[in-house]
């Protein structure tokens, strides 16, 4: 589903979605980590630094998959998904990356409940 955005208002709502469940001050990386945890169905627990980075990567891939930036390739023997670049993948400026990720998080918070 495609939404129209009021960028500041919608981003504030998305941030509130996370802050109301996990506390004030959560940043973009924290949101991505929590999305990755949810996507993997792991629940909150202790993760190594490497696992945290992988969970953030999974969140990014799953958020950007509907936009064609990534495609799910396979699941490994531990149940972790592996993605490959999709047909829409391209290098974006830092500003465009942030906007794309924020819009994907806004959509995510509209469609799921953590």
C-alpha cells in the first residue's frame, strides 16, 4: 500500500510508535534493530555486536524489499534470511538513503504492531 506523507508529522508518529513501547530517545538505528528482532521473531534478549549488525541489516532489507532494492534469496540453516540486491538497487546520497529508510519505517509502523 502506498501512502502520502506529511514528512515531519508522519515521522513524529513513527518515532512515538517506538518510544511509547521502548522509551524516549530511540534513534533510527535502534528502530532498525527492533524491526530486525521482530522480523526474526526473536524477542528481546542479549545479542552480540555482530548479531545486532545482522539484525539491522535484516531490517533494512525487509523494509526495502517491497521497493525492489533487495530480494530474499534464501534462509540459512539457522533460519536467518539472506538477501541479494534487487532490480531497483542503486547508490543513493546519504540524504536520500535517510528519506527512503524513514518512509519505509513510517509504512512499517502503519502496518504492524510491535
